[in-house]
């Protein structure tokens, strides 16, 4: 694997800062945050669905947005077209910050940005005819005369590969692929410049997927559209997108040109994600990176790097560098179990049991230890800390135990400042990771390992070693 | 593919192009109208009087507000309150006027620049201003007098038309007469017996109503065949589904029978309500007694035709001692039960429909709002509806109706307390309906097409109306038709207890109440027949609701056939 990281221009928060490129940029997203408030009347901890995202979308390009379910990619798409209101940050659309628009101005702006929805069964009102559905945006914006609207809609039906007679039909008379075409026709009626495609083909048969993808590509060419393509099917993304953003837990982990990102990923999360693509050749040998546990709750994201709880290339403290890999996995599991216990109180032990794959309705610390470390050879110094932790957990609760474990086994990834660096000990503030530009094309990745001022190995090296 | 499969013309243009079928239909409709012109005109007069009464009531509001404010805060405050109330009322009127009568926006005409929200307000202010000017002209200048004269002249004209004979009038087919010793009938239609004459008149009424329905259907078919833009629209399917829905058709027939009975109550009754129910001692009729033709008042005759147990009764389909025919027998006080029921149908239907429609409107509006906005709006409605539901409904209804009636509140006087009952039933009934449709409403509000509508800037009100309401309508029809039965039964129960619609205004429940002790005697009909009618009516409304729900839901299509997307047509 080639060494690609160009670490010279590190710590850049403004991507493509050059003003010459600004003309191409259509959507500028800066530190965008979308939080969902708690259900209770008195708020509660918000769910941080999108938690500080910065990127640009250039005119006429297709930006892919990939990530696991629940990572916030749909919320990001919905915020971009103002279906959700942003909690913070800004979205500049040709210079206008649309998060500040409201009333008539917002309505006027909505013509520019439309969305194709994931589920064609749910995105069309079954009680209206196709004509009424596709014409409604025109009616809302009082576009020309009713007669011209009807004409326009019939032409659009033609454009997306349906027949004009379908104007008087009902959605339930159509197949999934045809329904998605109707949805696409509706987004096109107002002649928008920017379209968010929220998993537009994931509900369709594979054979139909290709047709719809081709239609979308044709339309992009014909009307000069800009797409944000949200998907979890990486092969589709690779096919259609010019650039890709990889999202995890409300953050963009890596963003850059598609081919480059697919062939030579920089971020550990991108590595793991790509290694999950099935290989059509059964004899091919492939090192799959298995991520342990589940993504943390976006209501309580971890300190430091969002991926730190599951990262296969996490920076380990130098004093434990020689510890066995399997033991690290067990230590990570222990911390996750403790976190779950802390959060779940006494009620939801199911998830813990699931983690352990074991019976105990409510695992004691001893039970957990036995489960995790019995089969492993635990060095004496580690065992000492584990015992201390167990005492803390029993006496002072999970938080104290977690703190102890973090002090000992944590690193900059989990927000613990490097100890050598005495002055930056800002005790309470966890260290957040930063974006580093990792290739000449301006690809950015969120990982401490790219930091040129420290001498951590690059993620791909570490992954080669550890897996 | 041709560019013009559907020629985009307005209906007027299409009719102008081929006027013959439309004119033929219109001629038929005119004939039908002329046949019943008199009754139509009296109906219009009645509606006009009601409107005048309501308007008068509203117009008196500012005055009463002024009075009450002036008595506490002084004359100037009273004047200010008067002005404010007038403005508020005219503002409400302005919204209606704008909505009903002014299809274009004055703001655009006048070229006023403002954002959309402000525009709406400016628009309303302008219309209100115009209304203020109009109201001032009417009140302060001779224009008001002229207007008054014009209205009264118009009323007189319509009243004269109302006096014209109609095909279903009692005068044309009289059924009241007496039998001479030789067996022949005097005073009835063509010397037929009163029973036959009455049956004939009822038959004419129903025939006329059916011809109207058939003609309307024919009009729709003419429109479909000659003037409609598309050869096929989804409504055709809805109608076909309904036509094959036998349960729904049964409901429709029952409901139509009742509607006709209520609308033509004066024609289908063997005696008029005035003579038989309200002022029996002031109306006299002739009969052939021991000394030849004698005259007696209805009240005196009623005394001898009472149905009370097995000693004295006039049973179903029989004559009393004075040669009056009683198709459903007589009441405990000797009044004709059929007349009582026909006029009672009016009362029941008006109260039932009014209460149900009000209830359904409130419940639907709240369901849409709470499902769309969720959160606090939902919570407040839940608390309000739970508070109402937690009270025993019938006791609440009883309490409120007694309270208003004892206090002689003006509302209690309209329609002999009918309006009050409708309001009370609507006010206590909406939480149940709202609860019933809240689930479906929330479900619809989660659909992506709601998001889609938001994404292209559709307004919340239009989103609720177009994208949510149709999905609730089906449920609402079912639940509303169920509660319509409930209201009718409730009103009957109130009358049964003596608190509902007051005598002498006929109400089915009171007939059941009066006849309940004679149910095991030859006078069984007094309680039984109205009871059966209530059951039939309630069942009919439920069946109709079922049918309509199935008809408007395109997915309920039983015969999933050729209508695939690949087929031709259009």
C-alpha cells in the first residue's frame, strides 16, 4: 500500500480555501449541527444527529454521503433542504445562509433545492393522481397558468420515462421503480439546481436500481443538476459520485474524490467500511476488519474522536504498546460494558448480555471479568489496574471506574491530552481530533494519526500490523 | 404521441361547442322545478327568514356589548367596545367574503409590495374597510331604507310564488273527507278513500324525489359523455364501487327515504302539523255524524281517537270515528302518529346532522393540527378531551340542557331547543371522535409525502387538507355515522326523560316515552314504530358510511383487474 499522506498542510478547517474555487462552490456547509431535543417537556439530553459538519458541494457534481444506519446522513440531507432546522452552524447556498430564511423567503428558496425520498411507497400520496402529485409544486408556487402546468407535467412524465396518459392514474397502479420515477418528476417540476437523493434506489429491485441510477445521471447531464447522493450501498456510490463523504456518528470522517478514497482510504473508519464490501470472487482472500460493539448513542457521543470506542487503529499509550491485541479487544469491551451499565441504569441489561453473549440477567463485575479475562493471560500491571477498577465500580459506580480505565489505557483519541505536553492540560476539556489534508486533491480525514507533529504511524500501517 | 390528447378547454367552452345535450337536460330540470315551484319558494322564504333572524342576532351583539361595558366602565368605554366589536365582526365577515366572493387578490391589483404573510393581512384589512363603508352606508344613510324595501318586495314576490299549487300539495290530492251513508267519499281526491288518497300523495312525493335523483344522475352522465375532459377519471371507479356495494346502497336508500320524509313532511302527513299537533282546537273539519255533516275541531276529535292501552285505541292503518285515516295509528292524546313522526324526522335529522357535522369538523380539525404539529398542541388537546371524556356524558348533556332551558338562554329558544341540543352534543362528543382518528392522523403525518410537501413549500393548512385529511375522512365517516345514531338516540333519550325537545314539537323519543306503557296492548304501535324507525335510520347511516368509505378508497378495489399502469386509456 502506498504512502499517500501529505501532512504538510495540516489542521485546515476551511476546505479549498482558495478563492479561485469559490465560483464553483454551490453549497457551503460550515460547522453544521442538528440536534433533536429530548421528548420530555423539559428537554433532556438532545440527540446529536449531525454534530459539526463542514464541507462544500461544487456546482454540477455528485457528492456521495455514506455511513452506517443512524449516523446522521439522512438528517444532514434533510437539514440541507431545511426540512429540519439547524441547531448551529451555517449553510450557504450561493452565498445566502439559508438557515436564517423563513416565511416567504424560505418558500421562494425552496424552489432551488428538492429531495428524492427513499421509500417510493411512502413518498407519493395514494389519494391523488400522478398528475396532481407532480403538479402540486407548480400550484404551490403559482407557476404560469393551469393549462401550462398540465402541459409541463405531461412533458416531465415523458422525461422520466413514463407515459403522458399516466397523468390520470393513481400511484398504487405503479411498480416501485415507476413510483420512484414519479417522485423524481415531482422534484424536477420547479427546475431546482440542487437535489438531495436520500437512498433513492435502496428500496428497489437490483435490476430497477440500474435504470433509476441511469435516469438520474441522464437528468443531471440534461439539466445541469447538483446532487447530494445519500446511500449505504458503496458500489452504487462508487459508480455515480464524483466525491464521497464518509459519516460516522454525526461527523464526517473522511471526504475526498471517489476513486482515490475507495482505492486508498486514509481514515480507519473508511478502511473498516470498505473492507465490508463483499467480494464477488469466493476464492479471493480478504482481511475484513471487524468492528466490535455497536455505534455509541448519538445522545452520548464519546469524548475525543467519535470513532474512538470502536477504532481498530486507535492510538495506544506507549507503555502498553506491547499488550496482546486480543486483550485490547477485551479491555475495550469492558469499557463499553461499563458505559452501557452507567447509561442503562438497572433496567436494560439486555444489551450487556448481548455483548457478552451470555445468560446473567444482571452481570456482576466479577461475572464480567470472568467472561472477559479468564481465557487471557493478563500481565500483572494490567491486572492491578483491573482490580482497582472493579473496586471503584462497586463502591463509586461506573463513572469512577471508567475514569480510572481511561487514565490508564486512554490516549489522545479518547480526548486525553498527551501527558508529555504539560501546558495543554486543560483538565476538563477533552482534546478533539482535527481534519488533516491527506492528498493533493484536497481529501480530508479526521484522525490524530495524520498529525505531522506527532510521530504516530499512519492508519493503514497500523491496520496491517494489527489485523 | 400527439401533443394534445386532452384539449385544454374550460367547461363553458366545451358546452358552447355542443349545447344540445346540456340544454335538453336543463329543460327537464326546469320542468321538475316548475312542478314544485311553490314548495321551493316557501323553502327559500323560510331560509331567508332564518338568515335574517341569525343576522339580526349577530347585529345585536355590538349593542349588547356596549350596554354591558357602558354599565360598568362608563359611556365612552361602551362606545369604544361597540366600535371594537363591530370591527371584529366585520373582520370575521371579511375573511368569509374574501374566501367566497373575491377570487383575485386586491393587493396585487393595487400593486402593494409586501411579503406573503403581510399581504394576507393587508388584503383582509382592505376588505374589512370596504365592509365598514358598506355597513355605514346601510345604517346611516337612506340606502338602508331602500335596501329594506327591496328586500321586502323580493320577499313578497317569493311568497306569492310560494302560494302557487304544486304537484305534491295537499290541495291537489286531498285526503281529508267524510264518508256518506251510501259509502261514497266526499272531499277526497276523485272520491277515493282517504287511505288511498294519502297513499297516492305519498307515492307522488317519492316518485317526484326519485325522478329528481334520476335526472341528476342523467345530468352527471351527460356531463361525463359530452363535456368531461377525460374519458375516465378515478371518480368513475368510486361510483362503480359504490353501485356494487349493496350494504352501502341499502344505507343510501334508507337515508334518502328519511330525507324525503323530512323535507316533504307537510305533504306526506295525513294531517297538517298546525291542525293536528300545534293548535288542534283552532282547526275544524267536517265529518258525517248522526245528524248529517257536522263540524268538529281536531282537538275534540282527538279526544275520541286516543290510543291508550286496550280500552281505546286507533291502530295501524285504520280510521277513527271521524273518518280520519291514521296510517300509523294515533298517539296517546289522539294525534296522528304518522304526522308526528314525519315532522319528528325533520327535528331528529336537523339536530343529528348539525351535531354530527359540528363534532366531525371539530374533531377533524383538531386531529390534523395535533398530528401535524404534535408536541404542546397535542398535549393541550389530550388534557381537554380527557377532561370532557372523564365526565359521564349523558349526565353532562342533561345538566347543560336543563341549565340553559331553565335560564331561558336565547340559544335555547331557537328551534325549540334543537340548536342548543346540537351544540351540547357536539361539545361533549368531539373528544371521542378526535380520539378515534388521532391514531390514523399521526400515522399519516409520518409519511414521506408530508415531508415532500414541506420541501416544496406547501403551506401547513394545505398539507393537512390535501395530504392528511383524505386519509382520516374514511375513519371520520364511519365514526361520525356511528355517533349520528348516538345523537339521535341521545336526543330521543332526553325527550324520553322529558328534557329534550319540548312538546308540542314532535320528537321520536317522546313518542317512545309516551307509548312505553302500552307496548303489550293493542296500542303497541306508539312506542314500537318510532323505535323501529330510529333503528332503521341509525343502521342506514352506518351502512351509508361503510359504502362511502369503501368507495373513496382506491385500494379497496375488490376486482383488481386490468387497470394496471401498462394499460392504455386516458
